[in-house]
């Protein structure tokens, strides 16, 4: 029963933080949404900041980041599917809510070190997964080899979060569509792998012919 009450508080906090914002949302709004006595909150959480850390973890798990490590899917398609899932999630939340990670990040200050650390860790983990996919793409030549995978991963996530801010203002998916149509071509090169493979094969044939002529 205790676990059930705790879970209700976390679930309610996720909903209220997303709808109202972290700072404007008080403990009373959370427990009212959870349908539990206010005293129950302090049985499980010493502060709203510590609750926010858990909420951020739950939210990240709901983002299906595991899609990024699915080796059965081609790297570029893996990235696209991941961001398309997030786009569908925002549609389900209502485009005016945006990304909870970005929302809370916009409210943080030096007086919230625990929350800032949780945000930094969440973004770093996400960036690491995206960078790994980019390296996979560079390995099979579907993504340009000369790019810095870590830098591109940061760029993708930063651009995505920026598009979400515009999405909230416009209450529209259009900024996300702009992200897909503009961003992916910047770091992918359609047919790049095929051209490189053909060039590599041609070069090998020429070297082989030269060696035969020399003999």
C-alpha cells in the first residue's frame, strides 16, 4: 500500500509539473491530484526537489530511449523513429505542454543543485545514446564519417529542444516537422555508403590490374 501511495504521488507530480510548471506547482496541487493526504507527501519525499528528480527519471524512461540501441534497425532510421516517437508523445500531451526536461530546465537556478544535476545527467545519458547511434551510422557509411558524433548528438538534442519551445508557442507540430526536414540531411548523405563502396571496389580493381600488368 505504501508503494502505491508513493507511486500515486510521483505520477501526480509528473502530471502537475508538466501542466503547471515546477515552481508554480505546490505540494498541495500534487497531493490533491494524487488523492492522498498532504502528510503522505513528507513520508516519502523530504522536498519537492527530490520528488522532481524521481519525476525526471520516470519521464526519461517513458521516452523510450531504448529504441536508440535497437541494432535490428538501421542507425538513421533508429534516430528518426526515436524522435518521431517523442513527437507523437507531445501530440498526446498536447503541443502546449512541451518536454518536461526542457520545461524544468528553464526554471532551474543555482538554488536547485539537486534538480540541475539530475537534468544534466539525463541530458548526458540521452546525448551518449544518440552519439552511439551516429557512430553506428558512420560505421556503415550511412552518416558522414568526418562528423564529430558527440557534437552532432548535442546539436540534435539542442535543436530538438529548441523546436519544442517553438512548438509550445505555436501549439503546432510544424516546428518538429521543420526539425526532421532540415536537420537529418545536415548529417546524413543519401547513397553515401553506396558511392564510397563502389569507389573503394573500383580502386581495388585498379590496384589489382596494376599489379597484374607489373607482373
